[in-house]
C-alpha cells in the first residue's frame, strides 16, 4: 500500500506540498490523491471529533464548523477538492493541506444555530 505515496513523499522532502503540486499529482495518481484528501480530512476532524461527532466529516476551520454530508464518499470529497482548487488558481502556491481544508469548507453544510 505504501506504493501509492512515493510522489507526494518526494515533494515533501524538498519542502511543503503546494496546491499546484497536489493537483499535478492528482492528474497522474488518483489513489494517492484520495489518500491525501482523506488524511487531511481525518486529521482536521480528529481535533473536533468529540464536539461534532454526529457528522463523520466535521471539523473546524478558523473557529467555524465545517460539516460535509456523511453520504459523500472519499472519491466525491476528492473530486470536490480538485474541482474547487482547479478553479481557484490564486491558491496554487498555498500548502496543499490548506487548499484541501479551504475547498471542503467552501462546501460546508453546517446548520447555523
């Protein structure tokens, strides 16, 4: 299974993985792209799991809750991230982690109370 990560690891060895690097890798190796998105999502969600446990894909970004439909698969989450980041070229030099979090937060469906 580690065979799906070599390209991202080679980017990381030289510094951060940018959104541009991430999108280039996703065009070549979709499995590693999915793994990266899910790793970022789970890492963010881990921080707020107790507070937002009703939503499988919930986390906080800048103190605001981000909730994604639990019916979305890892492939759907990844497609959303790729779609949003491809359209938002201003983020190309941002870290890929920040880009993934931004893209997912742009599709948040948390109900405001």
